[in-house]
C-alpha cells in the first residue's frame, strides 16, 4: 500500500459518509486526480476497498478496513469501496504537494472564505 509523501498536506476532506449519504461514485470505479493521494479513514464499522489495475482492469487488491484504520489510494489509482457493516462511517482526506498548485488553490479558497 502507498504512503503519502512527507511534503504532502491535507488540503481538503469529505464529510462523514454512511450508507444513507455516500455519493454513489464512491461505490463505483473512480480514481484520484493526478498529484493527489486519498486517505480513506473508517470512523465506525467496516468498509472494503477494491483497487483495480485500470479503469476496466481486474481487481488487483481487496482490503478490509476496520474502525480507526485507513487505506491510501495513490494518484490516478482506480478504486471503489463497499460497506460491509450497516453502521459503517468513513471520511476521505485528500493530500497534495504543499508547494503545488492544488494545495495552494484550496488553501487560498479556505483562507478567503474564513475572512468573509
């Protein structure tokens, strides 16, 4: 499993998701954008992470993520999740290079919205 580089920072996070409010895209194959790592954190219950070789490729990994555990999805990696317990809640934290345009853009937006 991937590790997030030390110079990458958490520039945004999703709300807490459960079976009732998860965007359907998370349950189907999707990927993280170039230069972005996703840290899928299970807050309660159990979630299953599937990693794929490509958009239409075979499953190359399946990881059970339990409460207080996480999985890292590297940039441009095809994946999806599946709820294994009804009480499951998770959140995704996104990381990008601190000196890069993605993190700077989001941090500037965050700073500007907090001053209004």
